[in-house]
C-alpha cells in the first residue's frame, strides 16, 4: 500500500512537470511570433517608403493597430476562431497597402468555425508565409484562399497560395511554420496536425 502510494505521488509529480514544461514551451513559441512578424513588416515598410510614402504611412498605422490587437489576443492561450481571423484580416490590410491589387483574397469560412477555440496567433503566420513565399515572388501576384470547416469537434482550416516554381530559392529560416507545427503538437498532441 505504501509503495503504491509513493508510486502514485511520483506519477502525479511527473504529470505536473510535463504540463509545466508544455506550458513553458507554448509561451516561448508564442513569444517568437510578434518579433518575427514585426521584422518582416518593417522590411515591407522600408521597401514601400521609396515607392509610395503615403502607403508606407498607412502601413505603419495598420501595423500599429495590428500589434495592439495581437498583444491583446496574445495574452490569452486560446481565442475564438472569429477573433483570430479578424486579427489575420488586420495583417492582410497591412500587406494590401504594400501589394495593392497583386494580393487578392478568397475566403470560404463556415460560420460554425467562428466560436471554435484555437491557440492565439495561429493563423496569421500561415497567411504571412503565403504572402512572403507566394504572392511576393510573383510579378502578377495571386489569390490567397483561406478556408475553414467545422467537423464534429474538430476545426479544419487551410491557407493556400500560388507560387512560382521557377523563382530563385530563398534562404528561409522557417520560424513561422515550425512555430505553428510545434504549438499545435504541444497543445493537441497527435490530434493537432499541419500538412504543407
């Protein structure tokens, strides 16, 4: 009986340590998101200042609004999908100031998705990747498609974009996608999947 009691205490202690480690990992991954986006946005604004100063100013204002909203959402572990999508739309308005008609959006979101809880700051890095490695590399731009469906207790969403297979390969550090995958695995285990 005593041995079982101590074994049970050891198992509980191990579980608590695992939960704390997972929470620390999620916080560290979430902390990477804003600096990564900020760096990319400042590069975009810098490129825009010589071409269209008024658009650069508009982009700065949009960036400030986005950062304010992302800080509010980033304080929470999970947010409704509708709020996460609204934040992503703020990001896209910043990028549309840069790309204009080259960046076109197609949305196919089931309204049942809006109330689904998702990790905060999850969709924006996927859309940022679609802009940076798809639309920005194509002279004519293209469509980014964001779709979402709720199936039973699961949310399935996708972000798709065109790309130029003949474009020179960029050196990529892959922080955004790696971060999303790690956060999904840390929060949902095998149930959280990301396919590229």
